[in-house]
């Protein structure tokens, strides 16, 4: 009996030490996955689109490289509308504390979900609605558009530049106008012919639109969509092109002269860092060439040194902030002066732009 009692006491002592040790371990240490801040990204297209969603995902990967204590999730090809609201809600329920919704059509779904989850930070790209826990962000890509317009204006021989346009929203209209102003700054006789596809990602439809513009006399093709289809159409016809979102030269090396590109990475790091430090506040960010959130891709071998010098001069002016693309005089399609000489168009007016500048051939669908 005595031996049994001693064995019992020894067993109880070992068990007590084990339990206490275990309690200390679970209290002081968390699993690696649980200790990481969860950040989500919602994309309108596939990451492999070589365009808009790909550019955002490059930014996400930059974020991971700079902040290894962050855990990220992506949801690709989410339609704009009700389905987006379901996806965003699901991400919140999964424990994500910061959610970047990266397409204009996600604006209302983002606002709707944010009302239900005030302790989660939402950042919506390209929209204009905010809340206490919702901010917006975008870049002045129209500045890059202007610079690429200079390249196109110097390259065209037919004085017809084609533009494959996405959806008739101010963002797209503003880009077409800025591009046209760039074209005509070096080639006043050139026209920019527009075709609408009402798509962000439809490779076949966007390539066909490029072919249609080429058949109409265009010898340079620009675009707003996420696929390199229009650039590939230009290459197949032995013509030239201007890419968008990322450097599209790999997909059409004989056509792409340069591209208007995004650099989201540093901005994503800035936002996540602010949330972690507790300094984040709702606001509307619209960065430009001086922030390096927008730029142009390296030139193709077909771009001459004289063109590069013209672009460098304009780029320097934009980066200094003393001049901007929509500085008057700016005329609309009818020849009416919309921005007076020496005046600079306000951000508010640029954000609701619904008219074409002089030199654009096409209409804006209602």
C-alpha cells in the first residue's frame, strides 16, 4: 500500500508539472498563423490577366516581402455587384482585418459590408465613397497616359491612333482625354479613334476591337483593358501599340512601345503599417508621378531618342507638381474652351469627367 501511495503521489506531481508547463506555453506562445495580421485582396479578374489584377497582385507580393508578419488572401475574378458583397463578408468572417477591394464596381458592396463591421479597415480602389472605416485610393494614371500619348503621337504615320476603351466611366474617359492631349502635343493633326467594349477582361473581344481600329486606319493601338489582346492585334498587323497596367512588351514585343503602369506595392505597405500602428484614418488618396505610384514602362527598341527626350521633359514637369495634364487651354470635341488658359482643372471636375477633348473621334455611351 505504501509503495502504491508513493507511486500515486509521484504520478500526481509529474502530471501537475506537465499541466502547469502546458498552460504557460499556450498563454505565452501563439501559433504563427494566428499571430499574423490577415489582409485580403478582392480582384475583378484573374491574377494571370497580365493587367489590372496582376499589377495589384504584384503589389501584394511586395507587401509580403516587406512585412513577413502579414498573412494575405486573394479572391480572383469576383463579379462587380451582389456577389462581391458576399465575398467581402466572407473574408471578414474569416478574420481579415484589412480588405482591399480593387475595382470601381466594388464601391457599394464595400460600403455595405463596412457598416456591419466597424472594426475592420476597408480600402476601395478608384471609388469616391468613404466611411469611418473605409478609405479610397487611386493613382493619377492619366499622367502616365499623357506621356504614352506623346510616344504614340510621334510614332503614328497615318495620324490615326486607335483606343480600345473599357467602360464609359470618368476614369476611362479621363484616360482617353489625357492620352489624346499627349498625342496632339507633338502631333496636332492626329486623331484618337475610340471603340468601347464594355469589358475589363475579355481577351477575344478586346483583340477584335483592336483589329477593327487597325482596319479603320489606325497604326498605333492604345487600350484600357486588362488583357494584351489589342497589343497582339497590332503586332499581327505589323503596327505599334501602347500597353496598360503592366509592361505588356513580353506579350507583343514587336508592337509595344511602352505602357502606362501601376506600382501599388509601397502604398500597400504604407496602409498596412498605419493600421498596425493604430494611425490609419479614413481618407481619399490620389497619388501621382511624384509618388511613383504611376509611371511608364521601359521603351521598346522602336522608340527614338527624340521621343524619349520629349517624354522626360513632360515627366519632370508632372513630378514637380507645377503643371498638370488638364491645364488650360483645353477644348472639348466641339471646340469650346472647357479649361481656360493658365487654369488647372480641379480634382473634383476630373473625377466626374464625362466629355471628350478635341481630337477624340467617338462618343460616350449613356
